[in-house]
C-alpha cells in the first residue's frame, strides 16, 4: 500500500509545473488589472471633482452675466425712450421753425422778433441734435456690449456641454473597470479554491488512516488528545509526528502556489467548557487554546514552513461543534482546526 501511495505521489508531482506557470502569468495579469483600476479610479475621481468645481464657477459666471445683460437691456430701453422723446421735440421744433419762416415770408409780425425767435429755435435744435447724437452713440455702445455678452454666454454653454460629455465618458470608464475587476476577483477566488482542494487532497492521502482526525466543512480537525497532554500546550510525540507530516505537505504545496496568492494556513485552538482553576500554568481556556495554536505554529515553522504563511488563533470554549456537557461532546470540542484561506 505504501508503494502504491508513493507512485501516486510521484505521478502528481509531474503534473504541477505547467499549472504553476499558467497560474503565475494569470495572477500577474490580475495584479496589473487591479493596479490599473485603482490608479484609474483615483485619477477619474480627481478629474470629476475638478470638473464639478469648474462647473460651479461657470454657473456663477453665467448668473453674473445674465444679471449684467438684464441691467444693460434696461439701460438701453431708457436711452431708446429718451431718444424717442428728443426726436419728438426735434420734430416739433422743426415744425415751429417752418411756421415762423412762413410768417416772416408773408410779412406777418416783426422781422426782428421772428429772426430772434428763429435763432433761439436753431440753438435749441442744435442742442437737441447733439443730445440725440450722444444718445445714438450710447445705444450703439450698448448694442456692442450686449453682443459681446451673448458671445460669452454661448462660449460658457459650449464649455458646459463639453464638460458634461467628458463626465459621461469618465463614468462609463469607471463602470467598465468595475466589471473587469469583478471578473478578475472571481478568477482569483476560483484559483484559491483550486489550491485549497489540492491541499485537502494531499492531507487526505497523508491522514486518511487516522481515527482522531476529521474533516468538518473546509477544515481539518485534530482532537487535542492526539496532540497534547491534558491541560498542556506541549506537543506529545504522536502530535509531533502528525504535525511533521503536515509540515511536509505544506512545504510541497507552498512550492506550487505562486507568490502572488496571499494564502495562509490558520491554526485555531479550541477547548471544552470545563473552566480551569487558575492555579496551573494557564489562567483560563482562552490562554490554553491560544497556547496550543501557537505551539502548533511554532512546530511547523521549526520544520521549514514559512512563518508568514501561518496564523494562530485561540477561541477558548466559545466555538463548540458539539452541544452539551457529555464527555463525548466535550471531547469533540477539544480540538485544533486547520484551514487554508486568503490573508
């Protein structure tokens, strides 16, 4: 049986190098996509916040230009009313001058009085013409200012439209990057699950003939009696033998998993619900469960397992897998659990 098992192990080793190269390339691409996504999201968020500030400034300028345009229109209307009044007065003066000239020609009235009246009217007419000319020049200036304001408003509206179009393009890019990131994350989860399956397969082959080792969900469960004496965190010879097998399997698996996959083996210590008296080496079950998990981790490190791939955690009696206070339930709850997961 041992010879057949060795042959299966040799055949399994021959298949892995090709998978490792492919997975390494895939993970490098995934990390590159993640980096591009983070950088793109940061740059786009900066651009969008900058565009919002520009839009606010442009909106304020439009409001100011609109108010100024309204004031200019009001001033233009007043000047046009004044010009109409002056033109009416000019027409009346010209009519009066014509009437007086007719009276002078016909000999009615005094010639000197008529000439004096005509001179006065001519002076008034000249003054009104000057006022009318100034009013016309002001109206022309106002028309030019209104045209310039309309041109500025049109330019601002074009800038707003261009900014809105660019913002829509940025939102579309963000959505596309999000979809690509979700695909990359799903692929990474599948790869980690594949290595977890390989890890379980290796340990099943190594530990299949052990009665005190069980598989619960995605974890290997070692009964504490197999590894430790009662109330102690020092591995017994049988426990060291089991952990040595586990260390060999971990070292072989670590060679096949690419460095880009941030995996760890979590070692969880659990106790039963019988409280410690506090007079021994450990004050309570928290300390005992943590010390046992740490002892397993340190032993694996001493056998060559990378320390950055191991995590120790103590749960005391607060995560039981069997309810009740019977000796069988308490025996099942005194355990060490191993789980391959992502950091």
